[in-house]
């Protein structure tokens, strides 16, 4: 993508994915839903606190962006959520894990990295997806390379494209 794409992406409506942590579970959760954010912030959904981390998302459809699907992984399998902007990966997860609840095919929109290199388009930021590699499956999504490194050091597995395992590309 060149400067024209950067100019176009700067005119798109952006939202924010806010990260929460449930310390007792050791689980992370990101959401763009105002209702979910309010429920977590108010304690209506108990045990969750904001980590202070967030990343931008595209709120509207635009050329080059992809719908992000969301699955709920039920208790016993993780009590967690999984996100992907790859239609192929979303279909594969639905087929491989029929016990997961397919919540939406479009919770927000993102750019996909180049599949071999993991390179994000200009004017976008890599988002890393890290899996906890535990029976209580959980993923953490971050744009911070230092957070990614700490999570890998703690036993998490990076999932994504290219040698840097980039899963999504967020608008700047």
C-alpha cells in the first residue's frame, strides 16, 4: 500500500479494542463492544480489570480490510475468545472445533499481513496473537513487541504469518 492507501485509511472510521485481564484465571480479553466494556469496567462481569493496552480497529468496511470473526471457547475448553481476520482460518476453526460458539463473522475489521512474510501494509501496525498453551485455552492480542516477548518467555506460543508471527494489522 502506498500513500494513497494511507490517506484513505486515515479517513476511515476507527474503533478501539480494549484489553482486560482476569488475574484469577490468567486470561486476557479484548473487545470493541461498548456494552462489554461497560460490563467489565462496572464489575457486572466480575473479575476483569483493564490492562491499559488497546489497539485500533477499522469500524467500517473498506477495500483491503477483512471481517474479524469471533469465537467463544466454552468453560472446560478455555472460557475464552478467539479472533481472526482470515476467512479461511475462521472456517477451519468452525470445522475443527464445533464445540466453540461462533459469535460473529464481523466484530470489527482489520488488515491481513502478507501470508509469507507477515509484513503489514503501510500505515498499519502488527498485532500479535499469543496462545497460552494450556488446557484452559486463552489468547492475548498485542501490538507491543516487548509484551509479545514476555508472553513467549512465559510459555505462550506466537500464532500468525511470517517469521514474526503477525496475525492482524491494525490501523494507526
